[in-house]
C-alpha cells in the first residue's frame, strides 16, 4: 500500500471513518474508550495521507484480536522508572496504547527536565511512527520515535534483511511553515546485484539506519526477552519502541527556534523540485497540507481500501458509511 493519494475512489469525512473504526474495534472486543482512542489515531493517520498505516490496517488488527494473538483489553503500566526514563509494558495489546502514553509522559517530563525517554515492549504494531513524534513537537519538543518488530536473522539470508520494516520519525516544532517531520521505514532500496554494484554506499547507509532502528526500538526495548516471546507469552507481542523528547527551551527560546525553522523550511520550499515534481517540499510538508485538505473535503478512499473495510464491517455486522458518499466519487481519467 503506497502513500500517494488514490487516483480513483470516494471521499469520506474523517468523522465517518472514525465511527466505522471505533465500531469495528469495539465489536472485536476492545472497551469503548480504547475503541475510540484507536479510531482517533487511525483516522488522524488517514487525514495525513499516510494510507498504509491508517484504517487500511484495521482489518489486520481486528483479525489478530479475534484470533487471540493480541490482547483486546490491555492494562498498560510503567514497570521501570527514573526521573527522566521509563519502561512501559503493553500487556500484549496494540502498541498504540503504551506508545502514546510513553511519548505523552516524555514530552511532559522534558518540559521540566529538558529531556526524557521511554521504551515500550510486550505489544503489537504501533502504526505510523509520526503519530508519536508529533506529540512531542506539539509540546515544543523535538520528538523521536523508533520501532522494531522481532524478526529472525537467518545466517543464509542477505544482511539487507536487517532493515525489515523498522521505522523512525523525528519531528520539530513549527509555527507558520509546514512542520519538518521525518517518518520513514528503513527499507528503501529494492535488492539487485546490479544496483548494489552501482551504488553500494546507498545500501550500506540503508543498513545502518535499519540496524540502529532495531537496536533502539527492539533490543533496548526488550522485545527479545524470553517472557515476551511465545509460547511463554500468550500474545504476539513482537514489537517495541523507543520514544524521546528534547525540550527546545533547554537549548534556545522556542519562538526563536520556530522563527529560524520557518526561515529554513521556507527557503527549502523555494528551491527547485526534483525532476517530475511540481514543487519542492521537505518531509512532513505534504502530510500537513493533506491534513487540511482532507479535513475539508474528506479522506480519499481507493477501491481496494473501501472493499477491505466493507468486508470487515460485513464480517462484524457493522454498518458502513460508503453509500452516502457515492456522490463524491472521483477519477483521474
């Protein structure tokens, strides 16, 4: 699933997608509060145009809950703590719960002490990393969110497999200009020996990013501890995260930083775009623009995305809003 807007489909208001997601989560066994919370995060991701990690993920999440691989009602708690560091246990549930709590705590603590960090473990997928880095940025901090799944590294497999899908996001506070938000996975290059011969440095840099993400979001997070691995653990629990916040005011006045970031982002956006593109944008700029457009006009939902959600709703006996928005159907043709 790419993160370019669909060329055909319908536009659905975020509120309607939110209701559908919340209904499906609750039908799967989550409590009403958690269902609303998951729907909040998934539709916020849809609004930014990060299609791969919004409601597109909902059928997979529900399936794993119904199969008993993910705890539908986790009890989140901090199991280790110092003044500026914590470890959160996700109790076998979705990663959205402990990661949101962890970054919210880190941002609040950084406001007092200048910096704070947390790891999370014993949970499943946490969605798009940018959700968490943005929590810190909204609080006047630089936010870092890194995650990793627990994957084996077979000795007969190419070392490129270290990258897997481990994501990283770094977000900065903004003012007038769109925010700078890096939000990416470590897997960037398709493998071929010919391409490697042409640009080996690119593969080594990709490998470096992937290895660091797995060390921070996986090893440091504790996802390889035996108690979190089946059969000892009754849950999938195959993901962890590292979340950190750095208060800008510990380094310089926030208003001064924002003014300089505005100047930097504006200058970059005034440069010549890459070939084939109509404008120059930094990471996070397009998501900022789409969030405003989609909040106004509705989230574009492509045919495959719509069918996945329709099939899930039919399975659970949940109504869908799609028929009401057939009049918004669009096509690039």
